[in-house]
C-alpha cells in the first residue's frame, strides 16, 4: 500500500504516542499541516514566532521527560527557532525539529528562501553546532529510518535536540507504508548504562569513611528522573546536598539535608560547605562557571584538597573542569539504584547526621530572618523578595515555575523554595532572555492539572509578547508575572557598578522610566490583565488569577536591586581588576 509521506509522518508520530506538536506554518510544511488536521490524537499548538514554538516545546519536554516535536518552515522559520533549539541543546532537553526545505529538484537554482551561499540547500548546516545531529532527507524511502534514529538519538545518552530537514516535495511524494509500519517492531525505549557493583562499593565506602562528604547534584539528576533515588541515598547515608542552578528542586528545599545553590549567586554558608568537603559526589553536573564561582578555589570548590567522585551519562563531562578520583559513565537513575542497594547492604542502619541537620536548620532561620523585612516590605515598586515570597505563599507545592534571566532566575535559584523535582524550569546553559513565558505554555500543555506561573522580567517578556496570542487561541491557562523594573536590570546593575553609567540598559522616554502597559496589552489579546498598583494588591490578584484557571497577566512594578552574591564571577575581574566589585542598585 502506498500513501503520502506527510500522512505517514503523522501516523508514525501518533503511534509513537506524540500528543502535541509546536510550530508555525510556511509553504514548505503545509502538506504536513493538512495531514495533521486529520489526526484525532495530536494537537497542534500554533504560535506567532518560531522561537516561541521551540521554547514551548522545551518546557513541554522538561515536564513530560520525552522528546517534544517542533514543526518549522525553512529559512527564517528555522533561524527564528534556532535560539530556542540552542537553549534546549545546552540544557540537554530532548527535541525533534522537523523543518521543510526547498524542493530537491531546485537545489542551487536559488528557489524562494534557499540558503546557498556556500553550498546548495544547506540550511540544515545552521543547526550543526548545537544539535546532536542534523539530517537532510535526500529520498522519501530514507525518511522513516531517519525519523526513528532522530527520536532515539534525542532521548538517549545525554538528551538533546536533533534536526530532520525535509525538502518540501518529499512530503508530497508517495511511499510504501510498510517502510513506516515496520518500525513499530523497533523498541522505543533504549536501556541505559548502569553502575557495576564493584564501583558502587568503592563509592559508598569512600563516602561512608569521609569526614565531610557533600553530594553535588546537577540537572542531570532531574533529566534522569532520579530524584527519588537520590533522596533515598541521602536519607540513608545522611550526606548533605548542594546543587547547581539546573539541579534546584532535586531535593525539596525543606529537606533537612538540602544545602542549596552554589556559586556566584550561592550564599557563603553553602559555598563554604562545598569548599570544606573532603569528598564531593558530583551527580549529573558539568560544574559550570556560575555554579563554581568561575572555578576560583577560594569561593566555592577547592579540589586541591577536596576529592571528586563524578557520575554522569556524558563521558566528556567527567574531568572536564576538575580532576576526579573515581569517574563513572552511567544513567543516574540506574546508578543510584545500585548505590542504594550497596549502601543498605554495607551499612544497614541509616545515618542521621543530626548535628549537620541542626546546622542547616539554623542557617535557614538566619537567612530567612535577614530577608524578612524585604519579604514583608510594603514599598512600591515592590521588592523582588516580596514578589517571590507572595508567589511561594499561594503557589501549590507541586506548582510549576518557569523563569527567564535576572532576578527571576538568579534570585529564584537562591531564595525561592522548590518542593518537587522538575517543578522549576529555567534557562541554564544559554541563559536565554525570552524563555520563561513560552516555556510556561509548554509546561501547562504538558501538565494541565498543575498551576504554572512564569516569573519573567519586562525585558524578557518584551522579547516574545505574541506568546499571549497562543495562550488565548489555544486556551492555555498559564499565569505571567512580569517583574517590571523598567530595565535590563541585571546588566544595568553591572554597568553602573563598573562604569558608573546605565547607558543602553534602562528603558527611558524623555528621560523618564518607560514601560508599555502589559496588562492592557494582555487585554488587547483577549486575556485577563491586571496592573498592580500596590504591594498589598499583588497576592490577592495572584490568588484570583490561579482560581480563574485561564491565561492571566500581572504587571508588577519592581525596584532594581541586585541579587545578593557571596561567590564570584570572572567578568568582574575583567571589568574592574582587583576591586571586588559586583552589582549595584539602579533604583
């Protein structure tokens, strides 16, 4: 039996269990859209900009822990999506991007929107630096196998996005349906490598004998869905857990052995606990710059005295930034399962570590007391601490937060409690401005029964305001809290501290702070929008937004004070050598 490639593509995705596709139309992919219109099980999430599609798919994949699908047009469609796909790549998020391309019979003739300055029909090469692999489909009979490989590669090993670039004429060709259906016999879940018993014994004995061991957890633990296994290991051996920005939520922030986030935006207590450790067990982390205070040994990690045990699914991360005593390549869910079994066999009685728990509890109380005035401040524009405290108070324990960059990322990482793994979605590796609001759409589509709030600055929201059109049309009840400081706030604070100017970083009109009325913009899109006018008004308005269960925008004026820092970032030494200057307020 023969059928159009476009029809068979959709049927293949249905059989894979794909429920949603994020994308935007173009003349190279409407054959796929026509086939998709007949699907009873796949919902198309229609966007106004391809970057929105990619970020929404990213948020969706983080919640479902499966590869998300993006459908793109060629040329500007594909380049529009590139930032979102690159963000997913640097955060190890599985994604399959299916893009239309120029007709294969017109390669090199410069048909409409062909990318051919260095070689014919080479738009797929734009993605090569950041996807796990980019395919250009040369014949229709090769398409099914390429698709199968694409999903397998996106979800296996260290997850990440892949590109399948399809000349538009191939979508409209006929193919033997057996070339697709034969793939149904292929396993869709591939078993991942585990940790052998001897290595697990060596690791457990080393940690048990250590005087001040610390577990350092990265986003890889959450990607591997291994948070429960980690908690079991921590509870049995009584070892404290520090985490990277991407590892936030790997243990509940109210767990008695959770230390918190390290690095530039970590606190002195947390950084000191890592520096004073004699052994660190690194799990699913690449020890990135901001998490490690630019690798300066006097701030966060000092591996001249500390010994490192490092387990990661990606061999290239082991030993990249710090020397390892024991290194192992393994899936963290599998590895922690073995470590738990070995730990309970070697040490049947759980270790309580009450003294350390009391220390951590006292530190939390001290930190909260130091933040209390700002969290309760009635000042308006609001303090960022008050905004975060009010959001946490009304957000359900399993509610999902998406962030952008600035206070809503760094401040959240430092002082916003997260209680369930995977309930904070933040742009780590690429730190993309504009991620937060589209990611909230994807998260809400993936988890319709959970409250989803996007904490996003006015600079970040201004990147992709058309996200509101998708929220309205698709009726996606995410809540957008715009922390509006009339600036690219973090950069303004940096520039003021080091160069005594805020040129190019503040939003001004005739010398006065300027902002669009985002609540009015929301209403123009057909969405509820409220412009907050006092600190006391914010929390009731947020409660009302949650109860409404529909798309909602809260525009909240906020002072531009910097996130407190105890770590270090090398850029400070570039700007102001030897001066130990960080950020300052511009409010």
